[in-house]
């Protein structure tokens, strides 16, 4: 069974070859309401695992066929940190990856295990999911394996962000009626300020979920983004925006909006009407707004914000 898939083109992470560490079936310590895989009982150990040698053989072949790769991404039909040979696998990948970077997509739960914690420090990039920080909401959304404590998980995520030297990404997926409340967003806001993340991606359900739950609209994601403090590196990462109507913004409104929340070109395309887009371009030409790059994404930011940071 081939463990490699892709290349996958991602706006957020570039061009990646994926490594599926659970190719046979779903093996996960969460059974998230929104998971695109079928419901399955949670586990804390993998029962079926591909051999490291098999994965490396598949990877070498894929790297020879695809030379335009940015990342090698560790993921799974489930949770990749449950793979029992993860440390050895990462060491072997490092021997063959060349200038490409390693990335893992994890639900964060295994960070409470000191061995997994140390193993993930060896990766170039880590993306941690953190859908909720209160016990009740966490259990409802992520449906964790028995014994997983959200307070210990959060403490581990905070500690990891303090000692990790690579690029750390946080992802939050919002589910209608659960973690989209002002109360839960406020609690997330407090925790996110303790993390040293290069980017915080917020999104919602955009694929058929395992359980009968709903995502939120693009407009609601925008509203939630505005509830987070402006100095957090929030990025709206959602394909659910077809129903969102474009609005008109004056030059002052554009500056004020970007001051509170930098926006990507994709956000502008969705939010701004034609006249507002022209006004934004005029502000860029007048050097009142600049485009900065943050973790592979471009953002529009008022020039005075950049200047203030330079003076600090």
C-alpha cells in the first residue's frame, strides 16, 4: 500500500507531498463531529502501521518524480502522532529531504507525552489544532479518547510554543452553536496570546462531516476574526463564502478595518465591492497601505502600523 499522496497544492502551505501514517483505516484519539472520515471508535495506539523502510522507499520514489515540492507533510487517516515509529521516521526523512521542509498536521493531544513532544521539536513546521479550550465544548466537538484532559493539552501546547524553534501554526475549526460563541472565542483569545505562532488559521466545515453538524458562514468567520485581538496573526482559511455579499468601504473605513484585522487578497476579493477594491489600490499606490508577507500569505496592512513596529 503506497503511503505517499500528492503533490497537494495549498495556499497556506505551498506544494506538499503527503505521508499517510494510517493508510489502512482511521486510527485517531479524537472522533471529531466535523471529521470528513466516517465515525470510528477512538484509540490511543495504532493497531496497523506501515514500516519506516516502506515509507522511505515510497518517499524517495515520489521525490524523484516531483522536484517542485516545498514540504513533506506527515498526516494520517486519523492522528499521525499515534504512529509508534515517528521519531525514527523523521530522522530517516531528514536524510533524504534535501532543502524541503517537514510538516506535521496534528490535533495536539499527544503533546502531553514527553516522547512525542521531543519528537515534534525536530520538525521544520508544526500545525496544531485547538478547536476549544473549555472542557465541555472540547468534549462535544472533538470527542476525545478517554483520559484526554483539555487543560493539560493546552498547557502542553503553550510549553511547546515556547521551546519550539520552527514555524508553528494553529488551526481552529468553528462549528455552529458550539465553539462560535463569544464566551468560547474570548477564552481562545486568552490562550492564543500565550502562543508563539506564526499564523492562526480559522475556518469552518467545508466538506461533508461525520456527524449532523453545521459550519458557520464566511460573514460569521469575519465577525469572529474581529473578536480576537488585532495583534494575533489571524487568517481566515475557509472556502465557505459563496453566500457572502460584498460591501462598500471608504478609504477611512479600509484603513480602520485593516488596522483592526489585516486582510489577504482573497479576503479583499470576497469582502470588497469593485469601487472599494479600486480605493484600496489607490491607497497602496499612495503608500498608505502596504502588502506584507506572513508565513507564505500576503496581507494588506496600514503603512503606519508597519512604521510603529519599526520604531518599537
